[in-house]
């Protein structure tokens, strides 16, 4: 894995592996033990600045509008415009998560030029109301749907912890790691953060582009996603 260079102290806001998002149609996985969901919000604004529509699927109350507002103010952007440009749908059971993620494959339900952020998708599969065998079966179905999203070339960023105290997590997570491209791992030692990146050759050959500073206006669609502001 390649490691993003950093100084003695590296704030999360400087950890960006994106030089250009033109034709970005990969299935990436951001993982680690700490602050990965905060970093995902930073990246959402970076995608917005390169004219991507952002749709967030929040599976475990991990979306935080305050993170977005803070990052927008740091960049000198209008917080309200940023919040209005990001649509969020929440799914709190394995079946809801599967339904929402499967719906991405339908062009009639998918806004054009959209990038999806899937936050903490696995936690609900380990709920006490879900049997171990049922959770394992449904997790494999989720991995299968994500593989179809990857084949379809739909821009997709998964954000998930690298460990859970549940026997079904490790094998399902390894399946996710195997198909993820790129794979980002956020590490922390004291106050120092670093981001290790595994990229396949077709991603490494992407040419750098110029980042625009236009924040897209609110889009006319809202279902099934809702705006934050």
C-alpha cells in the first residue's frame, strides 16, 4: 500500500488522495479504527468541488451535518449551499440497507453523475434481532450487490470500521476488501494521522485535473433522499 506523505502533524483535512475525479467510477473502501467517518465528510465536499452529486446512505447514524459545516467554513464556502447539495437516506435494518443499495442499480432511481457514500453498512447485520445465520446470508447478498455496482461502474465509496466483535464480520469484511479499489486505511498514532492507499494500475494512470470551486445548487429531486438544510 502507498502512504500519503504527511508532516509532523497532519490534520484530517489534508488527507486527500484525489488529484482528479474526472471519470471516477470506482468502488472504494475507507477503513480504519478512528475518525474515518469524519474524514468521509471532508471527502464529500471534495467530490462536490469537482462537480459530483453526493448521495449518502447512512446505516448507523454516522452522517453529521456539523462536520460538513465546519469543513465548508474552513474552505470559505457557504455552509448552507454545501448542506443543500448533499442528499441523505437512512437505512436501519439489513433489509432496508439491501433495498436501498440494490435500488442504485436501477437507472430510474439513480440521478445521473452521482457518487454514493455508504456509511457503516455492516453494523445492522449484527443486531440482536438478526440471527447469526440470517445476518451472514444477508451480508453475502450485500457483498453481491456491491460487486454488481462495481461492475456497472457506479461511483461508490464505502466507509466501514476494520473490526467488530462478531464472528460474521471478519469473512464478510475480507470479501469487501478484496473487491474494493481503491482501498484506503486511516491510521492514527497519538495526534498523527496517515492514509495508506492501495490502488490498481488503472486508477494510478488517471491524469491530474484542475479542481473547481463551484458548489452545485440544490437538485430538483428529493426522493428517496432528503436534504439536510
